[in-house]
C-alpha cells in the first residue's frame, strides 16, 4: 500500500522532514519512491519556507491511491491540496476522551446530549459543595494536633 508520509532527517533535536511517497512496508527513514515536499517544524507557521510541496505530484499520487498519514493529511489540508480532515484517520479522536468510555466510538445523538449537559450542571454544585467541605475537614485536622500539643505542654509545666 502506498503512503504519503514524513521521513525524518536533520540532527539530534533539530528535525527536518521530507514528504515522501513510500510503500507502507518500508522503514520510516528508509527507501521511498519519490520525494514530493519537505516540512521544517522549527520555523514559525507564518514563514513560507516551513513547508514546500510539489502540488502536481502529490495530486498524482493521491489519484494513484496513496493514503496520507494523519500529519500529512493535515499539512495537505492546510495547503488546500485535499479537504481538511475533521479528525484525521482516527474516528476515536472525534469523541472527547472522557466520553469514549461511556459511548464507545459512536457519537451521541443531539437529543441525548441535552440531558447529559443538564446532569453536568447538577453535578457542578455538588462538586463545589465538596470543595467547601474539604477546607473545613482540613481545619479540623490542623486543630487536633494543636490541642494534643497543648496537653503535652501542660504536664511539662506542672513538673517544674
């Protein structure tokens, strides 16, 4: 299977990537079919030297069935060579992590989302009440050692 992916180059902690067309079985930095661009993540996003793409060759390879990786798809989407991916190739990323366990990989319908939002609103005052109770409990803990310290000091004074 053909992939449009990044191949790392540069030195330690100074990466520079080549955008290449490669067989998915080849090593990341190994053999590739054709270099179709570059990406320098160290440059600011405003600089045009950050990304260089050969648009015609990329369109050709996409037409031949090459699949871009998530990062490459985002780069191509930003440069309007293909539609911007909503969530990359991973449908799990569309659902927030905290909701994945509840719903699995399916998105909740809008009708079910409203009661969930109301339940969260009800939980918020409960959480605030717990936060208020926590300092009171800590204050009690702090008072207890002080009282014990006074008891220990009192017998010492009597001994004198």
